[in-house]
């Protein structure tokens, strides 16, 4: 946790336990305090990759479902156009890893392109 974000851990300790310098504690005691932090503490959210607490995500899901129900009753909904934006999508990271290829010249690009087109790559 310390190597991931020491400042978040310090803030969580200060907020939860009123511990302002965790280095004064024995390492085993600091570890026990770290394990005891809430699931929505800064450091635990960072470690789990969450942007917002679970309660916020659930509330956004409720709003999304309600807006879809209301939209479905409108003219746009009947036609399937102007669908409402989903709030929960803003809170869930949907990063997709892609391969990036860098070319030094146009010839390199053409060579790799031809390999891909022929199914060699």
C-alpha cells in the first residue's frame, strides 16, 4: 500500500484512526490498521481500481435504469434514437489495451501492412 500511494494511506490513517505519522508504529501494527480500513478508503479504492465508492456506482445504476424506462416511453425511445447517457459508464474504466506500432518510414508501414493483409502477422 505504501508503494502504491503513501499519501492516500497517510490520509486514511489520519481520517480513520487519527494517526498522523504511521512510521512511529511497529510495522505489524500499521499493517493491522491498513487491513482495517473501510472498503471506500482512498488506498483501497486505488488498489481495486475503483473511481467512486460502490454506493455511488449503485445509485448511478438506478438512475440509468430509470432514465431508460422513461426514455422508452417517449417518441425518441420508440424510434430508438437519442438514448440517454449512462452515468455508470463514466465511473467504470473501460480502457482497452491495444498494440501500438511505430514506423520509421513509409516503407516500413507498407511492409507491415502487407504482412497483416496476407495474414502473416
